[in-house]
C-alpha cells in the first residue's frame, strides 16, 4: 500500500462511512503496512480506523506502532477493548508496552486483562532491565519427552496459534528442565508412533534469564538461530527469545554506543520524544568535563606565549595540527571500539593492535607531511625551517594519536568500562594537549625558541 495514496483512500472511505469495505481492504494488507499508514493519519481518523480492524489483526497492528501512537490508542479505548488488545499481544510486546505507559494507564489495562496475561506480564517485568529475561516471550511450544509424534502434533495444533513460533519445539522432562529440541519438520518426517525422546536433538544452546541482552545477541549471531530458549539457574525453561527481539536489541545497543562515542549520556527515548531539559541533562556532564580538560590546552599555549611572539606564523598551524590529530585518533578508536563490540579484538591482542596502528600511522603521517610540505613551500611560502617544524609535528601527532586512539578503548574494556566512552571527544582532548606539547618542543629545537 503506497502511503500517501493509501491514506487518502482510507480517509475517503472513513468520510463516506464505508466501514465494511474499509475493513475488507485492511484485512488484505500486511500488518506492518497498516501500522505505517495509521501513524501518518490524523488522530481522530486513526482511532476510527483502528476500531474497525478485527480483534486479532488489531493486536498485530498495535505491536508495530510506536509507543506514542500505542498510548494514544489505548487511552481512547474502553477498558474492555484495551484489555482485549493486551490479551492478544505476545507477552514480551505487552510487557514492553506496560514498561512505557504511565502508571495509571498500566493499572487500568491490567485490571481488564485476563489473569494469564497479568501473570505473564508480571513475570517478565520482574527481571532486571537489559537482561535476557526482560526481553523473552513466554509463548512457546514445549513437549514432554515421552510424547509420541502423533501426540506432539496434536498438541501443536491445539496451542500453536498462541505461540511465538512453531518451527522449533522444546522438549522438557518431568521437572520442566530443558533436555532437547525438535523441529516441526522432523516431527512430520517421523512415524506417528515414535517417541520424541528417541530422536530429539540433545545438543541444546540456551540463554540464562540473567544474561545481558547484548551477550544474548552475540549468541544469536554466533549460531545463526531464529529463536533460542531461555532457562533459569536450574535449567528450567521459562521463555524464548526470537530474532525480531534481537534486532531491536542490536538497534538499541548501537544507538547507545553512538551516543557514548559522541559524549552523550545514553537515553531510552527517541529524539522526538525527549524533552529539551532531558537532552540538556544527557549532554552537559560530558561537555563540562571536556571543557575543563580543554583548559590544559590553553595553559600549554599560554606557557609558550613569549616564544610564539617571535614566530607568530606558528599559531596559524595549531588548528590544523590539532584537528588532524583528533581525526587520526578518532579513526583508530572507532575501529577498535567496533572490533571490541563484535569480539573481533580482545585485550590480549593489544600489542598486535598497537604495532599495526604504528605502521598505519607511519604511512599516514608521512603522506600527510609530504603533501603539507609541498603546500607550505609552494603556496604558503613560510620558509624551510618552519615547514619542517610543522611537517615533523604532523607526522609525530598522527603517530601519537593512533596509539592513544587504539589503546584507550582496550584499556577501558580491560578495567570494566564501556570502550565507547573512550571515543572521539575524550581522545581528541588528550591528543590536542599532546599535539601542542610536541609542536612547541620541535619548534624550540629547530627554531631555537627560548
């Protein structure tokens, strides 16, 4: 459904009160497409269209809407209808909704939800934030090891519709401990009288409820699964995590890393839903810290003020040297931080990483210095000695910046800090101070500054 054309067409049907035709057309569309159209509509029309949707489709469409739209719809529904929507959501989606809604709205929704829904939501909400337990769903297919294939298929037909996925079934013993898995394909290929425990896959990879969600995402990447079981400390099956939940986690963790790398305290709301005061609180701590640390740069310049008065031309190249150093350090840190997050790099690799960055820095530094030397001599005409000072500093600054940029994130990871904290703004501040110290030291030697 083309959004602009679709919205106009829906509005025409709503204005013409052709609700039966509208309902039929919406039933033929994908749930995600219907949700996208609803989010583009005016609030009044959006509410009307949502109420037209069949109960089952309404719940599916609701799960694709953003939080603001969900809250808008929930608050406009009657208590009974709101309870029905939540009852038809997957438990993990319902728990996410409760986590975002105001307390008074949550209370009203839970009061009208079924006892099973309330139990599942409360079960999920008790797990720590960012844990595997907090993102799992409790709608899964479990089978007892002593069931025959015929009995297993009968159970799948009975409860499969309410499960997140039916492709993989989880085999439990009498104590609900996870002992194996069996795919629906294998069930269909075996004789109806065969017992599941005789051919199930006993090599099961599972996730603990308290595992960090980022570590859970790494397991999905490693094993290329579409769903994984979640167990407690006694290996009892309590839920599953599906790949769509992991995609959300990857997006969330990537956003958090980007914010940290740009000296912003991570937040849990999209930009358009975050107030000015909240944004200020997230940004000002690092800005204050970086401002204070940058005063060291000013102190270095002040200490060489008398010497600079003899060669004023040197001041013209300070911004270029500092920016180049910051960029070089930022390149190294970004590469290393990404490698650490993907587990491609570990702290024992520090010497290999530093040696590689040194070689890269030498190549980059010599290339930049050579190009800059030609520019200084041919266009700026600042003299041979000053050109040598600037170009030697440039090469040295790139080398120092690369080494600092690769070692700080690895050191942060080693001592338990998030490597993303040691990103461009922090590294740039350090490199700026080092750049000036190197610059003035080389100038002192070659230009005999006193």
